[in-house]
């Protein structure tokens, strides 16, 4: 195959879709949205996705770690920003100096944040021990946070948890626990409280919280998975697909997209060429075999199913994975990323 950079697939990101999805999620959840733009905006570009979500009324942004948050600040994004996943020695000083709030899951992190003067969101485990403070430690942690806050070295801006989504029964128990947390922390006067990601914000719009954390749904993908592959579940919620991946045929039966660009094996996955739906025979390193495509034609791998294009979900089925892995994997690769919309 030829040079991958000369034949890079084009990943077009529609910022207007992300803007519209943000509004739609806030309407569904009856709460403002913290837009999750980790993993390079699930592959759609972190800064582009952040700007589009803010244009749609998102009041917060969320990423996994402090370095991702710093990159957003360096891109000129000044909105409230939370990073919640930390290694053994996170740079909370940099976070504090750039007004990046940090999610805190251990007492060691709490002390480090106070030392650095960072603003925090305390994470409480309300379920089966994923992470966050265990119920037996809640009172001690709250007392300590109160003490640090009185001294003026710490500000508890928020408290949060993570709804696991294993069953409605377990979710409702977690939501009740989170209400208990909100009562216990009242003297800390947190401004923000949040527990639901995409699944929870859709399933439990009545739950008590000030924010919801929207990730996969922000990009127009349904959080419960690929469904029947038509993308209809996301559309039924009023969500619009944000990404379109296209590649050119560099020879008859071959398009210039492959593992090097973030594709997974996807035999049988659909590709739209003009008005013909063709099927992938085999994905290779730089090229994918699509019988029936002619040299020079453009293939749409996924895009907007309401325009007849294959959905990300169809590719998730073809690759035996979850929908957001399809877009997220594109992020780290050699692609021609083009953004349109609210910037
Ligand atoms: C990734 C993540 C989210 C977003 O989850 P989705 O299911 O993609 O909406 C929310 N909260 C936390 C803590 C996360 O890590």
C-alpha cells in the first residue's frame, strides 16, 4: 500500500450535532450537563467537542486526568473543568494554578489537594466498591475536609459518585445512598453534586443532583450499546451522530483505511458507496478489502443513518465491540480530522 499519510481516511466531526446533543441531554436529564471529553472527546477531538458542548449550554467539562485538562486550558478553554482519575503523583499544583478541579477518591489525594490549594469534588462509593470513599470512611473524610476547608487550604466545590447501571434495583439503592451523602456533606456547602453518566441521566431524570455527566451520548451514541446496529435507539432519544468516517478506494476492491488508522477487524461491516451498500471482506494494516468498490470512489464507513449511511453501531457489531470504542480508537491515529460547527 501507499503512504498512509497520503491516503488518510477523513473523519469529519459535526460540532453542531454535539451542541444539539448537549441541549437534548440537559432536557432529558432536567439538569445541566458536565460534558465528558476524555479520550480526546471519544475520538472526536477534545477541544472541538468541548467548545461544541459549551455552545449547547454545558456548564462543566470533564476529563480523566490532569494532563488532558491542561491540554484543554492550553487550547484556550476557560470553562469549569474537572479531572477525576489520578496516578500516584498527580500534579495538583498545576491543576490549582489553571483552575482545574480534581476528583478525590483517597485520603492521600485529599491531603495532596489541600497542600496544593486545589478545588476538589469528593468521590463517594455508593455501590459495590468501584472507587471513591467507602461508606465506613465517609464521616472521617467529611470531618477532615471540613477542617481543611475551615483553614482555607481546601475548597470542596462538589461531591460525586458513579452509578454502576448493573440493574434498576442496584441503581435505585445507589441513588438513595447518594441522597444520604448529600445530607452528610451539607456543612461543606458543595455547589455541585453528580452521579449519573449517560445511562443514568436517561433512566433517572428525577434523581437528586445538580449536574449529569454526559459522555458517549454527547457524540450521538446510545449508552446501552449497539442495539440492532441501525442507530435507531439514539435517534429515538433525539441524539444526532457527530462523526463521519470516509475513505477512498485506491484500487478496485480496496479502500485506504485499516488498523493503522484505528479500525478493528470488521468482516461484514457495511460501507456506503454512492447509493450502494457494500460489505467489508477484510481489514488490513493500511487497506481494507471491499468487493465491488471501484478505484477513485469514496466509501462512507459510518456517518448518519438517517441519511442512509451506516451507523457506528453497525461497525461495533462488525467488530464485536462497544460503539464508543469504534470512535475512540480513531483518536490516536493518522487521520484527517475535520471539524465543523460551533467553535
Ligand atoms: C467516562 C465517564 C463518564 C461518561 O460516561 P458515559 O457512559 O460515556 O456517558 C462519566 N463519569 C465518569 C466518572 C467517567 O469516567
